[in-house]
C-alpha cells in the first residue's frame, strides 16, 4: 500500500487522482504528489528504514508508489564521503560529498527513473520514453531493459560518445534529434499527445519521477545520523532535483525522522553557458529568461528549465545563493575533486565543485557550516571534456635512464599534499 492521497496543483491546490497527469486542467500549474504524512509517521522510523533494502526503496512510504518488486538496478545508498582535503583547499570546515556517481548507470537519474517506471508499470504503461541530455537516456534504457519494457529515448544529436553508447547498448530505440535539448523536449511534449499510451518519464509521469530526487535528502540525513546539513550545493538543469532535495528534508521533519525543523540553505550551481536560474538570481528578478545553451556541461544544458522558477524560490527562501561557472572552471573543478578526494565526476560534478569553490571564496558557504555538495554523475561519461588536458606525465622508452630523466617525485615526498 502507498500513502499517496492524490495529486495537487502547486499553484491553485486543486486535487486530482494519482494517474498519469502532470498539469492542472484549470491553471496549467504543475502537479505534485500529496501524501498522508500522519499515516507515514506511524509506520516509518530509523529502525524500519535500517531494516529495508540497501537502495532508495528503503524509503518506500515517502515515495509515490508501493511495489513489492520495484524496477530497481540497486540505486541509492551511495557514499557520503567526508572531504577534508578538499575542504582544506577551499578554506571550509565540515564538508561532505554525496557521491552519486556510484549509481548503477553512473548518475543520480537512476533515482528518478526507478520511481517513475515503477509507477508507470503500475499504471499499465508498456513503453518508457524520455527527452534527455544524456544521463536520463542511459537510465531509462537500462531500467526499461530490466523491466522488459520498450524504450524510446530522444537526445540532442551532439551528445558525448559515452552517453550514446551507454544508452544504445540496452537495445531500446535511441533517436538523435537535430536540435538542442529544448527542441527535443518540445518534440516529446507533442509526442505525448500523439502516443498517450507511452510513459514519458519527464512529461506525463514527471510528477512521480520528480519525487525520486527526495531520496538525495533522505540518504544524506540518514548518513549524518538523522541530522540535516546546514548548506547543500546542488546542480541545476530543469531545477527539479534542487526543489525536491529541499522538500525531502522538510518531509523528514514532518514524519518525525528529524527532531528539529531543518534550516538547510540550498545553493544552486549552473554552467555560465546555460545559467538562466543563476542569472535571474543575480538580477533579483522572478522572470527566468530562456537561453540557448553552450557549455561543456551538456547534462545541465536546459535553456528553458521547467522547474527553474521553483528552484529560484527554494534558493531564496532557504537563504542560499546561485552561481555560474565557466567551462574552464568546470574542468578545474573536476580535477580538483579527483586530485583531493579520488572521485571522478562528469562535467555536472565539475559545475558543483567549481560553484562550491566560488561560494566558499565569497564567504557564502562558510567554514562553520556542515556542507554537502551533490556530485551527480560519473566522469567516464564525459571523458572528452578532460582529454585535451589530461594525459600521461611522460611517454618514455622502457629504460631506467628514460624514467629517471622524465619523472621526479622527490619534491612531493618532501611536502606531502
Ligand atoms: C539531470 C541532471 C542534473 C539536474 O537535474 P534537474 O532535476 O533537471 O535539475 C544534475 N546532474 C546530472 C548529472 C544530471 O544528469
Ligand atoms: Zn491549478
């Protein structure tokens, strides 16, 4: 049994049954899942969660679908790593990395897709479709394969090779569209009316999909011993993940898992080549002006973010900030995280770390705060971005002399970094 009471419009609060609906018929506002929190509070506790599976499904009462055998590749319970060496470089105190590169298809998207497709299957859908900047494509194709569903996945034609190969391998239909993500997304909105029997994870079942991101808050709180952090740094594409991380911490308090009301400052991270939310934040406006993306962080390249306005409100209400970083800073961020903590992130992770560095330098992220930075995708997906500036220290003949002439590590040993 699930604890969903229905869907509710985020704008006018009208309610709807828990079906494949995503916008309000009256005001076109987005719909959100509504739960019976009192009933959840009665069944959930640190002990029941600890006794659950080592996946996002340990938080099932707070997810929008109950299924004894969800469509699951083993998503979630990713490492929360104390990052002292990175903190020292940035002048921070207690810093943690939520390492979501460790998910089955290498990104946080497995969280949202596992939830969306489990719900879609329950609603009777046999086809799983999506518009994707890459990671969603990987994840939908993999989960559809696992469930025996047919997948139809749409991507911009200029994605990284790794993201194309790691989607195609699962054997579904992969369609490369000549255009940007926003063009792909528009096409998918049209296809949703054309094929009402297909579950488009980020269109007609988006309401359920989005809920999966709450597990990024649930896990962090559990891993911190049922405490909330003071400040989180979250990358923004559509803005959904950021708003749901905030909602996740609030829900834990509502159902009694966090004793004190959390006051988590939520800061957003964008690439300068696609920064509609950071720009609106800097200008102090409510209007998010769509942009044409041009950034190495392709997984975040959504020029017209569906939840951008909600992300902006969440950032402002929480006392967070929003910054953007250049492609050079993104690459430097990837290398900084790898060099200090041994974690290889994709370009979206570089955006998070570079933004964290910027906010730390500005004094916005402070050394007296417990900080969590969300690193949401694996570096092997975007090797192209690193290849021009990453290679062997030296290429040598197979002789002792050649090695001695090429490599000298004595200075490093003298002053360990
Ligand atoms: C999709 C994605 C995001 C952002 O997700 P939104 O919910 O659309 O803001 C962040 N990081 C990675 C690696 C992604 O693939
Ligand atoms: Zn409405």
